[in-house]
């Protein structure tokens, strides 16, 4: 009998209840009671959903008020010492202070969870870190779940993944030294779960699907040997990639089962199944992740059942059926998607619908396909409809992609020649100032957009409102003295959704929210068919902004990789070809902008880095097509049209060759929080084109002083030649208010002026230097690993 379970359920709620409860609590509108009540109601509902779907094990402990890594940290009692909290008596309010900072301490660092768009809080470890126990929340939640269902399987982040994802806050400290203490802590936790009456626990170890040093692989042996005698059965969960190359080693661990992700590589899936089936000893459960936990497509049930049939015959009870990973990466339910295109809707399955799929697959295996004939037929019909739909394949797009040549990915002249023409055409000063695109999205604007979407105001009234926002943004920038202006993105709710709404091949959901971090959710659009641009998207808007001023206004587009990465992508096409289709659509937009007289065009690629595969050996292939897609989008313009790109998240030191290969004339990057550390890498690599390292952190409402920004600018000037240096913030300003934005930009422009004046002074008096000395550059201690 194949069994069924899931690795975790989205915690944000069908209507983002958790988000609204959290934000009300943070605003001080409510006390803890309604927030806790919302949490409990959500957990109960998720438990009920799994129970009514007939799953054999119910996941618990997958809930968190902010983040699962943070909750794991709180459970272990490993709260960063700098907060001076009593780990054993941590309050909910203090838990949020860890995540969001307080008056004395900045928040814990947040970073992306593997290659997803979910962010976790990075545990801070050092020689004095203790894991002496912390919150009781997990035990309370498990007790609560046990009252609702007999077979509850708590879900925890595994010890090695926890350690891998944490950072050392003491220079030179090796986190592996903490392993013995950490294992003892996990042993105590598992012992307590056992005492509550739990049989199975799931320990998430996605780090097993990444590149690991031998010492870290060995740590798996040490850790799991240490957890062998708690009386609990351990399901070791791997996901987000394949761990098949480590199947032998994993099969020797004293665990009772292994979960594998069979979705990330459909071609290889049956082979990895064989590998695992051969490797796993008789007593181990194999949990097959056959339903895509990262994507929204309805499973081809019959195909999946046939793939699993031999395994089922061989393993019987030892086979578990599951989604590939936690369902928290897909929206909660299709139920509210009533306005979704009637043809597309049946092709989809969100978290709730996937629960049903798990069950159907198990029943087909256990009872025979006849027992679930209706569900299988519906799945067949959906597959048929998808493969034959006229909206999926567009012959014109196919022909265009087939016709892409290398020449189309190349600008007419090399950078040096282009930049000379651009400087002449744009007449920019030394150290030109600009911003990244968006300006504050004030409440009245959001309200007007909502009213427009509800049909309460007409298209022209909405357009009028947008135009007045644009005009006021242009006037403000002129008054501030910025050199390259932007229109402010007032018409955009989201940088991906806005373009998706205007492209064929994309569907937009109404409530398809996925948690990104804390209370923040994203609503990725769905690419179901060949992508193309039926008509210009931004040309009117940018041309309007340009008509208001003599200064150049930057056209603002979202790049092909970001459009891909922040969407749910069709699973019947290689990502690479979808990227090329999007690139062609953007290329048309770039050409039309240029034709309308726009002289600077920015193509944002903040998601380029997060598209990197988990294994380094797969990086070159990804980077090759990603770079090609960007270049295809950008290269259509004349030499004197300036292409900018923008990226956030500063850790791209290791992909600099690819970033240089984008061949953007100007790149603006996030650097202020790391105090320009990243620029060292650009310097060492001799990055050839213009760079705008962000000199103020837009994530904070604090207005940086002229001196703050000047200091950062000097550090930048130390490594980047002045004539290639731009002056700008770290990222877009949509989340900020106008008051702080204007204050910060005024100081930023002033900082640029001060440095310019010094340079001019120096030209007369070459003794003085504008840059800090290289020595002081290295003075600050670097504690990151
Ligand atoms: N142009 C976008 C903005 O300014 C870029 C956003 C981003 O990098 N995430 O909002
Ligand atoms: Zn950004």
C-alpha cells in the first residue's frame, strides 16, 4: 500500500489572512490574541484539508509566524546574542524583532531560500552559541495537530541544512565545531516529539542537493548517527534538485526513509528512481516527490502512475507519494480564480488541488486505476486540452525564435565606441546621477488603481491620474537636479505582472499569492503559451514623460530572465526557449522606445543570479542562454542609445564574466549595505563598462547624510575610474515615502556635486586625491564567510 503525505502547506492563508493579521499586529492595531488566533485557525484548516484529502500523514510544524528558519532558530534557543533576549522565554514580539530589527539592533540578515523566491533569516553563529532550547511553539503545534488527526508528522529543518545556511559572526570560526551541540539539541527535540506520541519526523535537508565540501558531507554521517536512537522514525527530505549522486551515502545513514524530488528534471526522473530503488535498503521508505511543488500545472496522473507502478510492485508499503517539496511555493487554492480564462484554468493545480492529486495517484496504485477512473480521465482531458490548444503554440513566434542569429545579440560597436557617442549625445556631467526606476507608490495611487481594476473608474480617468503622478515625479527630479530621469513606474503594480498583463502567453491570477518573506507575498503570473507582444507596452508612457523635460528620461523594462524567474513557467517547453520568446518581445519594445526618441533604456534583471542552478556544474549552460536572452533583448539599438541594467542582491562576484557579457552600457547594483565590498570584485575582474554602485540603502526609511554617501562614493571611486562611475540608490523607491525619498536624493545629488567639485579642484591641483586610500578600504573587519 503506497502511503501519502505532503512536505508542508502554504501558511499565508487562502485570502492572505496571516499577512493581514501580522500587519495589524505590527501597526499596533491589535494585541497578540487575534494574531495567535489566526495562526491557530490556519493550522487547523491546513490539517483539515490534508485529512479530508485522505492523506496518511499530516504535516505539522510547517507553520511559522515569519519564517521556518527563524522558528527553527527560536526552537533551538540560538537567538543572536546581540539582541540580549532570554531564548527560553522568547516572546512573539521579540521573535518579530529578530526578523525586522528594533531600535537597538538591525534585523537578522535575510536571504533567498535556495533557488526559490522565498527568503529566510540567516542564523548567526559563533563559539558562544548555545542550543539549550528555546520556544515551546513546535510542541504546542504538534499537540494541537494530534488532537485533530492521529498520524502527525512534524517537519523540521534538518541539522546540516540549518548549519549550512547559517553564518558565522566570528571571524575565522568554523560552524562545524557546533555540530556536536546541535545534534544533542536535535536529539532532545526528537525525544520530546516521541514522547508526544509521534511516530515519524521529517527533517528537511535540501542542502544535499547542492555542492557540498567533503567535511559537510561527512557531517551528515555524524549528525544522523547521533539521531539514530530517539525512537522516532526519520524521513530525510531532499528537494529542489537531485541527490541521486549521493544515494549510496544517504542509504547508509541510520534514517527510516528518504524523500526525493523527481520534478526538477523530468527527463532524468525515471533514471533517478532506478538509482534510488537500487540504493535504498529493504527497510527504508522511499517518498517519491512526483507532484510539482514549485509549479502550478496539473499533474499528468496516468503518466505518473505508470512511472511509479514498477516501484510500487517492488516496494509496496515502503513507497510514499508526495509533492516534490513543500507546497508553500505555490498559491493556496484555485477556488478564487473565477475570472481566470476558462480554457487555462483546468490546466492548473494549486496547493489544495495538489492534495487531491497525491491521493489519486496512491489510490490508482493501491486499488487499480478503475477506482479513480474519473479523476484520471479529467487529468487526461486537461493534458489533451493543453497540448491541442491554439493559444499555446504560435507559429509566428516559433519562426521568429528559429530566426535568431548571433548578429542579433550584438551591438553595432564595442563599448568604448558606443559610450563616446552616448556621452556626446546625452551631454552628461562627470558622475551622472540617476535612480533605479520606481518612485513612492502612495496610497492614493494604489487606491485609484484598485478602483480602476474594479471597474469603478474608467481607463481615461486612470490614465489621467497616472500622468499627473508622472508629471509630478519629473518635476521633482528636475528640482533635485538629477541627470537621467525616470518616469517613476506609477502605472505598475509590479514589475513583472505589469508586462505579463500586456503579453500574450501569460495568465494573471487574482489571488495566486505566494509568501516571499514575513507578510510579503508575490503573485507570479503564469506563462502557459508562446509569449509575444501584440502592441507597444511602455512607449506612450515614457514618451509622455520625455515630453515634459529636456533631460533624458530612461525607458524602464523588465528583462527576460526576471520575467521568467518571477513567473510560473510552462513545463512543456525548455526554460531557455521561453526566455528567448520573452527576449524577442522585449527587443521589439526596446526598438519602439528608441524610435519614439527615448535615448536611455534600462532593462532590469534583478533575478539573473537567483536563476542559477543549485549545482555549479550546471551554471555555464544557464548563464550562456541567460546572457544570450538579455543581449537579444538589448542589442537592437543604435550605438548612441544607452542601455542600462539593474541587479539587486550583492553576491554576484562569482558570475562577473556573465555580467560583463551582458554588455550593458551601464549597470546599477545594490552595494550600500555591504559598504561597497562587491566593488572589489568588479575591480579585480576589471569590469569594463560603466557602473552605478548604490550609495544608499532604500530598504530603510533612514535618510543618509551627504557625508554617508560621499564616503561610499569615495570608496567606489577608489576602485572604479571616475569617468565610468554613476551615482544612484541601491534599488527602486516604490516602498518608500516621498519625504524621505526627496531628502535622500537631495543629499545624493549633493554628494555627487561635492566629489565633482573636488575632481575639478584636483585637475588644477593634482596633489590631492578624491578617493580614500586603499588601506582604509580594507580597515573594516569582514565577518561574512
Ligand atoms: N525598476 C525597478 C524599480 O525601480 C527595479 C526593481 C528591482 O530591482 N527589484 O522598482
Ligand atoms: Zn533592485
